[in-house]
């Protein structure tokens, strides 16, 4: 079986069950990487290298993540995640070196529009030259004001960059990435999360309902958080379960610098036997320091959510004033409002009532859940003052992430 054929199958189907066997597979991948990079000696071959390794649908790294990592047994996932991150870093570094070696440009095939444009320019030059009777002069003096034909590489949106970084941190801890529908029923969005119809917390998440979309617990709406996927996942899987859920959510918020009717969240949860509050705090502290930096301080404040008990708001020390509440110029910090802390997450131990909805024994299993705003994390990561940057499609802003 060839290496590319192995990438098309889960590890269980190719007989890989131990870390040592995983290591051997990645050594084979590294050898293939070195051969492919040595053969990429032209712009066209560099582009072939990019598609083969970094292609979104058919690239080897995509197959690695989808077919090996996501389907691997839980004990193997942390080890596989580290190997995959190392390989991904090597592939991106080698690709950047190859691109720079080839003048930083990849000569892609011309589209039909560009072919027609180029043919029109050549025709115009020939006609112009025949009129002036000076063909040689026209060829020696091309119009340098015409736009070039090379294509620049695009870049990932900052929200995508931050989402992928968060996913990599949790995958390295053995978590999987789950997805779910954006149109939900009231049962999954509220009731199964211990928020019945008469619960006051439902008024805080006034949402968009689907016209003629059922009634009662079957009423259809645009989900107000990614937590319904927690219920879907626990209905499908038995403990131990560890997963994160990125996705778009919707609420009737008036647009301003920090609010939009559509935004992005990442839900995370872990369920197993005897998961304690200490594990809950340790996991979130590790994640926040890995994402924001080891110098950040983390604190937990008591709070309330219907689906967790006990519940907490999680804060980190302000990166603008260093947690002092005042900037270097002695001015009151507007970001943390002089408190020295910035709220970044809501979390808590999963309420036993939620386990009863999915058929888990609350006397045997425990777990924790957390939710964070991806848009807010991106703003903190890149010191962005307003959410407007995500929607304006200003090329000057987007080019900064190339």
C-alpha cells in the first residue's frame, strides 16, 4: 500500500495502533517531504508541492487531520497531534523557502479572461505598430503601465487564523473538533441545556425564529450559542468525551463596536469519571496561557449559567496596562476599565440535569464546559478596536495577515 493510499484510510484500517507505529508513518512522510521539496525546482513544481501538501481538500495535511487524527483512539490523539503540528510547521517552512527561492511568485495557468485580455493587448500592439510602421520600436518599448499577469497569494482571515490556533491547542490535549447545525430546535438550544420555556435566562438570548418552523420544543430558530452541539455529541457518544465546537451563532444584538447579530463562538466540554473542579481550572489555565502568553494571570469569578453548577466567569490580566488599571502614561485603561482584568470566557461544571437529558448517569460521570467568543479573542490577539474590521472587507486590513 502506497503512502497516499494509507492517507485515505483511518489508522485502524492500516493496522496502526501504537505510538511507535505512528512514529514510523511520520518518518515515511518526512522522507516523502524531503523528496518532494528537492524536486520542486521551478515555479510550476513549487505550486504542485503546495497543492500536494497544503491543499485544502486533497492535501496530505488535510488527509492526515481528517482520516488519521480525528478517527484515532483517544489515547493516541495527543501524540498524533504533536507529530502533525511538527510536520505542518516543516511543510510551511519548506514551502516558504521554495517560494522565496523562486522570486516569491508562482506562475499559475491563466484564466480564460486573462488569456483573452492578453490576446487583446498583443493585437492592439500589432495594430498600433503597423499604423506607425515601427514594429521593432513597439516591441522594444512595451507599455509598462499595463498591469502584470502574476497572481498574488491570498491569506487566511484573522478569524480563521485564531480559530485554527485554538483548535491546535485543544487537539494537542486530546480534544476532537465537532460541528452542528446553525438552525436548531428550541429543545436542543434551550430545554436540553436546563433552560425550560419559563426560565428567565431565555429572555437574555432573544433570538431569530424561523417562520412557520414548528412550535414548542420543536420550534426552529437560529442557534444562540454552540452549546446545542454538546447535546448532539453526548447523545451520539459515550464517555469519555472531550470536544470543542467552533461555529457561527445569532442573537438580536444591535450592531456596535463589540456586538453584531451574527458572531462566532467556540464551545468546549469534557465528560469522564471523576472529573474535578481542579481539572477544569487546570485545563482552562493551560489553554489561556498557551494562547495569550505564559505571563498572563488567570482568575475565576463566581457566576451563573443554567447548564453549569458551579459556574464561573474567567478573566485574564489586561495586556494593555499589564493588569495595573493604568497605562504607562498614567491614563486610566479603557480596555479593562481600570480593573486590570479582561473577561474572556464563561465556564463551569456541567449541571447533572443536562446529563439526564442525554442518558448519562450523573452519579457516575462529571464534566466541565466552557464557551468563548472567537471574535473577542481575535480582537484581543491583534489589538483591534472594533468588530467593523471583520465585515468591511478593506483590503488594507486583510493584507496585514498575508
